[in-house]
C-alpha cells in the first residue's frame, strides 16, 4: 500500500464530486474489501453512489456493507422487481454521470469485451449511452493473470471500445505473490475520478512545477532551510495534471504524496533544483516556480560535523547567493520565443501588491502570483494575488487545491 494515501485522501477537497451520480460496480475479487472505503470516499466527496454487485462480488463483501455506506439498496440482479419497468439496466445506466468498476476482475474485463449480458453489471455497461456515460475500470487480479496475453489483449480492446483503464498497483498480493495487478488504493481511485470530471484546459501542454523549500548544507548534519511545506506547488501540479497536462514536479525536501500521474524529481539544494529545472525546461511549455528557494547557501559546506571547541566561539559562516532559477529560465531562448510561459510566485510578509509588481518586472515573467508567506506556510488554505503587466486579480481565501485549479484555468486562458 502506498504509505502516503492518507495524505492523498486528505488533500481531496470535500465537495469535489458534488452533484455527480456514480454507479460503483463490484466484481469478484479480494479487492472488494477496498471498495467499501472507496464508496465512503466518493460519498464524502459529495457524490451519490449506486452500488451494483455481481454474484461473485457478494462472495467477498456483503451488499449490507455497501448499502450502509452508500445509503442506497444494492442491485445485483437484472430481474430486480423494485424497478417499476423491471429494467434496472436501463434505469441505472441512464441516471449515471459515470460508471466505475472497482474491482474489475479478469473475467469481467473479458465479459465487457464480448458484450455479455447474462448478469446486471455487464448488461448495464453495454446498455449505457456511450457518449454521455463514461466507463472507468480499475482492474484487480493476480500478477500472472494481469500479464497474460489474453488479459492484455482484452484490455487493449476495452480501451479501443471507449473505456478508461485506471491502471493497477504493484506490491504484495492476497495470494502471497508480489507484482503488478493489485487494485489501486481507494484514495488513488478517488483522485482519478475527481480528475476525470475536471475540464481539460491544458491538454497537450507540458508543465514544469517547482515546490517546497530547498536545503543548503552547512555540514553533514546541519543546514539552512525555510518553512515552505510544498503544499501549494503540489496542489498546482495536481491541478495541471487534472487539466490534462503532462506534469513534472521538481520537489525540495518535503514529505508529501506525489499527485497521481505526475512525474516527480526530488532535489535538496537550490543548485540541485536549478540543474533539474534547466534540464526539464527544455521540453516544457509552462513553468510555474512555486518553490521557496533559499536565497543564499554557505560558501563552503564542511566535510565533517563542525564541533564546539569549548571556548564559546561561534562558527563564522560565509554565504554566496544562489542562482535565481526563475529568472534564469525566464531569460532563456524558449521563454523569449514564447514557447515557454513562465509564472513566478512571491512569498511576501507585507505590501503584497507593490512587492509582487516589482518582482514580476525584475524576474521578467508575464505572470506573478503573490501570497503572504508567513500566513500560508504549512496551511491547507491560502489567498492569491495574480499580477500581470496591467492588472491584479485577487483569488480570495480558499483551499490550496481550489486556488490551484483557478490559477491553472487562468494560465490556460492566457496561453490559448
Ligand atoms: N526563485 C527562484 N530561484 C531563487 C529564488 C527565487 O526560482 N534563487 C523564484 C521562486 O520560486 C518564486 C520567485 O522566484 O517563484 C520569487 O521568490 P521569492 O522568494 O518570493 O523572492 P526572491 O526572488 O527570493 O526575492 P526576495 O527574497 O528579495 O523577496
């Protein structure tokens, strides 16, 4: 299990799925135990959830559990007389904004590929209006079953038929073997479902984001850093990914979970961050510098721990200035030619507008996002001020994820 899934779950804004109606289909597999938690998370995010189970799924978890968590009776038979017209496959599929099969067994994938209709869940998948009701599939099976050509062939066909395959996790399996084929964790599936509904305003873009503090070594056990938590940058990486971009996140030392689908490069010092950014900026179309990069580093990091000598004398540290990563990238040929849109952040403690305007001009970027550093470092909420050459737009106090989505929408507007 991903040790950071609780962090992932807590970063999901409540209400992300408000107004959405999801049919959650369970098929036979030990991963059904995770579907109880998934159902709870979907409901917590604001969705109404209608659970449909195959007969095999009811061998692993009871409909009673799923009814209690979804607050709706579970359907498992195509002959369910509770529906006045006796057509649950039509009624349930017409009401849905999305059908999510989790877990989806190898057998059920084969059924979907063949268009089988001998039980309710595959029947309603076939009966769904394909243009308005997307089908998302979270496979779960033994690693040998997963890599078998029959499964891979079926998956390719299922995708070609319009379903979205959410991938699988890797690790220890219920059978005792280790490999690919575990169902993704509930928090990961929630993140995928939430992302699915976000507008794809950055489709085709390649976004590079820096996040977190940097750490400048004094000696092997001490260093200089700052209070940045990285949460704003991670939220921006997630929002950009949700908007359909390919995202690379260059992260300073923080213990945050990587957003789904984001490529992460961990760095420590400002110099490490500069090299990673320069390398990845070559392919990027948007650069968002959220990191609180240390302005100075000790001129010489000692090879060994600096010891007290008993006299009370303190070490005399000399500092050198770190290269300004944002300004360096903003002055590159790609930025000048318009191939790379650069966005800076300003962490200020006062005079936000004036400081942000001055910093935007100094860094040579079209857009700079101001925030009050001491008020936001480590918090889940923030307020932003978007400053360009002509205007300043306030994004009022909200969760960092909400603000990140607003910023992404603003950037998408500017580059379109
Ligand atoms: N930045 C950077 N490299 C640095 C310093 C800052 O890329 N060596 C970027 C930050 O990621 C941010 C912007 O520049 O996007 C502004 O950072 P901030 O710390 O607010 O300002 P500084 O440039 O350090 O200026 P000052 O300390 O004077 O406020």
